[in-house]
């Protein structure tokens, strides 16, 4: 548990190919302790950076300037395009503040 009140997991996948250095894929996942109303959230987030088509995929894809968030109704949020835990926590806290406005 971190200071933001959410549980988070950090997934690091090591990819190693012959004669190449090891690459790390960073996939932080935060789990809020509540369900989310994706309809309400998708209507209130910036429409130019938000994609929500529940018939196609059961989550919101929200593209911020530094990160891409996949937001599920269960409260699970996966963040991509970041390189450190600190960046992930900062991006998550920023998103969490935005989500508070839609409750």
C-alpha cells in the first residue's frame, strides 16, 4: 500500500534475446478500493484524450501527456509509457484527483 490509499503492484518483465542486452518492461498497476462508473468518467475526462467503447473493450483508455491509463470499472488502473515508480505514483495521484471530481 502506498500513501495514495490504493494498493499497487509493480510488474517487471525481463526480455532477453540472444546477443542483446536485457530489457525491462515496466507495468505499474494500481487498484482503488472502490468501483468506478466508467460512463460518468468517460463523459468528464478530456474527450480528445479518452476512448471508451464498452462493446469493444471494458475499460477507458485515457492518454495523458506523460502516460496512458487503462481504467477498469473494478478500480484497477494500469499505467504505461513510464519508466519509474516515482513517475507512476505521480501520474496515478494526478489521475486520482481528477476522478474525485466525478464521484
